[in-house]
C-alpha cells in the first residue's frame, strides 16, 4: 500500500511530504518530496543589494536566524576583505550560541512531542520564551532579528543586557537536568529511540550528513573547532560524539550540545572585550545615527549605502558554519557590482534528508516519525 | 580592506596536492586553477569530472570524502554559459577544494557523481530543476523544488525574477 504522509502533517516539522510504500506496518520504500516551501530566495538575492539580502537570510533556516546571518555576513566580509573588531566577534559568538540553544529547544520539544512525551514541549518553550525576550531586547525582533550585519552587528546591546543573559545562563543548566530527568532514563523513551533508525559512519559521510546527525554515528567533526571562524578559536568547548548512530545517540549529542552552548555563553560573557561593534569601513558599514544627523560625510555615506549599495570586488567565496543542523554554507559570487551575482545556500537539512531511506526502509511506520524528528529538519532551509 | 591578489596562473599553483594528483592521472583534465581569498578552485575538463572526483575521494594523502555541495552559476550572455561547481571537503585533513566545470549552452549535460558520493543525488536534482543541466547516470533525475509540470528553469539569467505566472 502506498501511504501519503502529506505536506500537512503534525509530525513532519514543516511542509514535507513523505511517500511511504508499506507492507503491513513495515516500510518497504520511503521517498521524501520537497518543494512546498520553495520561494526562490536565491533568485531574489540576485536582484537586491548586499545589505538587503541580510533579512532574507534570516528566513531560510528560521529556527536559527542568527546563524544564517552570520554565515552570509562572514562570506561577504571575506569577499570584501573586512576586519571585524573583537567585540563584534564575541557578540556574534554569544548570540550564535543562544540561537543554537533556541533551535535545540524547539527540536527537543517537537521531537519528544512526536514520540509522545507531550510535557517536554511546554518545558522547552518556557526556556525559549526567555531567550526570545533577550533577542527582542537586543534587536527589537524575537525571531528574524537580522542582528548581524555586514561589518559587525547592528546595534549596541542595551544596558543590563549582559546581566540578563548571565541570569539566564545561571538558571539554564538545571532546566536541562529537568529535560534529561524526563527522558534519558525513561524506559518508554529508550524503547522508542534506542536501536531505531541506525546509520553507520560511512553511510552518513557518503550521504552528506553533517552536524549532530553525523556526530551521532561516531564521526568527530565540528566546524567550530576544526575550521574556526568569527573568534571561535578563543573558546573552549567539548564536541559531543556518540557511537551507536541511532535516534538515542543523536538525542544525547544534542542535549550535550545544550550544555556546551550555555558554557560557551558564560565564557563569552566573562571575556567580552570593549570596543567598536562595527568594522571601520565607512563605505560598507552604516554610520552611527548621531553622526549621520550631525556630520555631512556620515550623511553622504549613509545615503550612498542605502540607495546605491557598495561595490564588492569580483570573486567567489564559500563560507561554511556549524549550524544546529550541520554544515550550513553560503556560496556568494560577486561580479564587481553592488548586487550579488549568485547567492547559493547550502542547506544542512537537504543533505541530511537523504539519510531517511537508509534509516527507515525495513522498519516500522512509527519509527519514521522518530527518524524524521532525529534528523531535525527545517523546511525553510531545504526548500529556500 | 586588504585583499591579497588572486593567483590565476596554473604554473604557480601546480604544487597543490590535488592538482598534482589530477595532472598525474590525466594532464588534460585540469584546464586551469585559481587561488583567491584562501580558497582553491580547479577548473576540470567536462568529460573527466566523474573520474577526477573518484580520484580525489580515494587520494590517500588528502581524501576528499565529503561532498559539501553541487551548484551552478549562469554567466549568460557570456560563453561558456554554465559553470557547475563542486565543493569538496576532506574530513580527516580539514581541507576544502572547489571543482568547476564549464558548460556551453547548446547541450548542458554532465556525468553524475552520485556513484562517487551518494549525497550528490538531491544536489544534482536541484541543479537540473533550476538550471536545466542534465546529469547522465543519475538514478532519479526529476524536478525537486518546482512542481513536476513546471516549464522553464527559474534560476537561469533569462528567466525574470517575477516569473511568468
């Protein structure tokens, strides 16, 4: 029988359509069908200035918007040859790790909810609410912040912001203990996740998996540690790796990443340097509002950047960062004008989704839901 | 803003291990190379791409065992029009390299690399869907993002941003 797990389904985490060919309860063939959220962002980017692309990048992987911003900003800064001041880099790492916690909380809540543990969902979203309030304090927006701009970050964090982050960071590890209390030793959870949707390291690498999906199978590779960017070389953190390659292993990896990320947030708060939050490049970076209102040159630069953009020297760059889902990459090609010639987003989930047939064929239907949840897909990234 | 100038001369870059390996196998496979902004790009001749990828994947010195991405750039109206781009990553050695293949407009077709890295499956389907480049040997070359009955290839430069509908 061919069963359609349609684009509208509570457990597919977005508009993913999965075609299941089943024999009784066993899945014989599984084929994902994507494209329901395709909005042509890559085409739109070719018609906008470099700084106008930044809000579009937020909406690609909408659960970790600042990571998208970071990747695009790093790529364009590489094209321009801009040096980013240390405070901007540390702020970027701080916000990036808070975004990672944000994304993993959504993953944990929805994954547990799909498998049946409904309580965890509300607990995770309670913590997420605190983080979203922090994002609103720093940028005015809860989710699609566009806080990282080309040349640094958009605004100085408000007074008392770092104290609020510190208070959250002190409170958070006990919450992770709460989630683990509910799930990790729970016999129902272990029966539904241990040994389910197993994938070996060779298959995972060959099929293009990255991030916790790859680390759950024993491959110790994390872009933040192995090919660092934006100041990550100054941070000490462990990269959690599990060996079994099943849903439980990926769960353990991500929960450990929650703990590591909050430790990195503490490190970022301890070591936050003083200084400018934007690079010293008047042709690229918007001037301060006060300067724009009082100095003529700042006004002219502001006008030119907004209406004409800034020309980027010709060339191409592929910049990859470690998003909560894996290797997110931006390939930006410039032809010397103020509009990018081509922007391509390498979506971590598009490659991770290719693991689904290997994971699910020969198993039960109920395991499909667990497998989709453990890959942690976001359709915005897959479809763009 | 200090950018080192790009090195585009193959003679200056021929010491790079990937180029040495490729030229050792087939000197005509490498059409050119570029080292710009700390990134190495190698232009590969069109008929040699699948073998070149297999060679780089199995290279004992620096095995490029991970395919990060397959994508395409449309340089309309210049010829050669299309440039298919492969981003490779070596997980053990933490190195990246970019392979580029230039294709004409008349028959943009290329051999698929799904036999080398199965992860190329969805990437090549997307390049086919949005640019119209056919990959021979692909197990399931169908449209992936656009609806099945869509006509035209949206990311080409002669397709308007607003679309036709």
